[in-house]
């Protein structure tokens, strides 16, 4: 069964949030906020932009000062496609590829020393991630007006913070059981 294409909808959402955006700026969005929960490379984005132009979901204007630079905007059809996608129910959970959980799954004995090492490593990774998420929250949502203007983004960020804190707490509990 072919994988559902999600990237065009992400790109439509990015363009909707940032009219007159360049391809480079779209690619950079995957290195900031969206990159915390969805990855896409330059080699995926530009072919998708071409398809979206062909489908008349986006339009392009050229920079008069730089003929190589293109600015992307949504067409009315692109706005309809994005709005339709946003109203569709999410009917399945995402597929996770969690190497930590996979390794734990294959360890058989509670006294296996590799468990403690895995827990300690995971706590460190998650603490680093939590620090990054808290900094993003402080930077982006320091004022209520920012929260009000990008509420969905705020919800995703606070969910990620809560999930990460919960994982750290669980790992610490399990680690303390091993140390007793």
C-alpha cells in the first residue's frame, strides 16, 4: 500500500503562514519548529513544489532583483485543499521508529546491565531535548499575543514539553528501581 503523501499539505501550511516565501525558506522551516516533529529534505521539497505548481495549488512570482529567486503563494485552490485537509479527522496513530524502545524490547532479564546504560543515555537525550523545547517556548511564546496568534503551534510545543517531561519521570522511576 503506498504511503499517504503529507508533505504537500505541510508545504501549503507553511506558505499559508508565510506568504511570498522562497523555496530555501520553506526548507529552513524543517530545521526549526516543524523539524521537531516532521522531517523533509531539500530533495523532497523542490519536486513537491513543482507538482503543486502543476496542480495549481501554489503560484510563483520571480524576484525582480534576482531571477533565480522565486516566491511562492497559495492559490485559491491551494487554500481550499489546505482547509479540506485540516478538517479531515486523524484516523491512525503515527508510526514510531524508536530505537531506544526497540533495544529495550529485546533485553530479556531485569538485571541486564545494558538496561541501566540505556536508561541513563535516554535521560540525557531527553533532558537536552527538553531544554531545547523550553528555550523555544520562551523565545516564541514569551507574550500572550504570540500564543493567541499561533495557538496550534503553542499546543504542539506544550504537548512536546509535557510528553518529554513524562518520559524523563518514567525513566527516572525505572532507574531508581534498578538502583535499589
